[in-house]
């Protein structure tokens, strides 16, 4: 573990936790296996090893490091809670309790686990807006995974109307978004232009009307609605009227679909087109 390395660092991200009294195992030691698992999960799914090393080297108060640490702690607690209040005795498992603190109800524990997942997912969304600053992340496999769609963040889930389990839902909806984007690219915008738009999402939206149109269609089609061909044609015309800003489209095979061959009557021909 490199992000959360001691009990003090851990407790910064856990509200309402009792201090460890003499003779008790520190909370950090109890959570160590889950902290290690969650840090590995963050590395594999979100940032990559080189980026994690850059994050670890940041000041403890840096927003990127704080968000990454919050993700690890929230995920680790979410994983650990079902077994934290259980002890193994010679007669089986028992619930940790004493005369001062009563065990939480099943409903409260479930709400806590759900809130930790929500906190983790919210932190992931915020972290993804910050990772663009780190060159190592822009060179990572994780960067390629997120930018394979024009929705490289969890706001896709929210715009589709989902508010719970947002990371898991993003992984599901991302595949649908990629399929829809591929279809729209082939018929309207070209793969060349779509690739450029995805690569520019970390910058101000110079071509925002085009991006907005594509995103609107992705969300609507995920919801089960049909493509609005008039809006798509209008956006293509917007692109055609500004060829200097969209050279990829002008040179693409898709552009030929909107410029069919023009047939001209020739006096000496044996037939005429009417």
C-alpha cells in the first residue's frame, strides 16, 4: 500500500470512528487487507501504476491525492464492513458488542455500505476530471479505456437517469455508448472526426455543438429512443459549412455519402437522365 500507510492517514477519511485504546488492534491493521485490495482496484481500473506513483508523490493536501485516497478508503470500508463486527470463536461467529455500544441494525449497515459506494463513485467522477493534468495518465491503458467513448466520465450514468451504483452502471452503459457512437460515426460524422472529438474532450469544447448533438443522441438511444435524423443532418450541415474546422470529415468516406455523383445529360449520349 502506498496511499494509505498508517492509522492517522486512514482516519482522515473516516468520520465518527472511535480512537483505538491501548491493547486494541489499530483500525489500519484491521483494514489492511481491504486497503491493499482497493488500492490495487484503483490502479487497475482508474489510473495505472505510473499514475499512482505520481499521485503518491503529491502533497497530502493535493486534491488529486485526497480524491484517490478517499476512493481507496471508501471502497475498502465497503468491502470490509460485513465482517468487521464479527469475531470467530470456538463455537462459531459472534457479534462484537459491549454495554456502551449496541450493534447497528441490518438496515443501517446496508445504508452505510450504500453511502460508501456513493462516496467512492462521486470521488471517481471528480478524480477523472483532474487526472487529465498528469501526463502519465494520458499515456496509460486506463486513459485509452475511458476515452474510447465521448462520455469519458460517470456523468453518462446520471444523464441516463441512474443515481445508484454509478461505477458499475458506467461500465455497463459504456459498451452501449461505444456501439451507438460507432453507428453514428459511420452514417454521419465519420470515425476520423469522432476520434478527434474524443481526444479533445480534455480541452474547452471548441466544437461543442457537434459534441452536444452526439451526446444527446447517445443518451436518448440508450434510453430506447430512435435517432433524430433531422438533428443529425443539421449537425452534418454545420460541419460542411465549416470545412476548415473539420478537415477530418471532409476527407472521410462518410463525407462522400453526402456528396453523391452528379449525373449530367450529354447530347451525344444514347439516353438521358430526367
